[in-house]
C-alpha cells in the first residue's frame, strides 16, 4: 500500500468522528434527576459517558478505546472538566467533558468538544 493510500485511509477513519464543539442537545436537568433516582449510573463516569455518547452520536465504534487523561476546573465557569483520550483506528482524539448541573462525584458528565490529536 502506498503513502497516498495510507493517508487516504487515515483521513477517512478520522473523518468518521464528529469533531469540534459537539455539544449535543440534551436536557441536563432531567438527566441529572434521572441519575439521582438511580438511572444511567454511567453518566457519573466521564470515560463511560465519552464512550456511550461517542458511539451513539459521534461516530466512534464500540471497540474503540477510551482512557481518562485528567481533570481540571474552568476558572471562567467554575465547572469541572474531564479529558478522555479515544483511539479510533489509527486516529487519536481528545474528548472534553464537563459537569453541566452539579459538580463532584454525584454530577453527570456531558461531552463538549472532540479534537483530533494526530493530524
């Protein structure tokens, strides 16, 4: 396989995933309430949220790998953020999540941005 064919394959794989600011229309208050009542506990885990939302809405595959990279607090908004690395074929992405309703262990996570790291 030639260089051009490899580049084309890489580019096609990476373009399968929605990138940039990907805030998905969701009723975060209702989701937080549902989680508070015991539903969808995966929403309390940023890696599992990245995986499930990524597969359902962003073009990732169920067998892609998702790994927590770290946390930070945005001093502008005061919101907790999580960074998750995702490998999709030969493409490496950074998925940024935030806690839109409640901060801390009992707050749900929401995907905010997806960035390709190996252009």
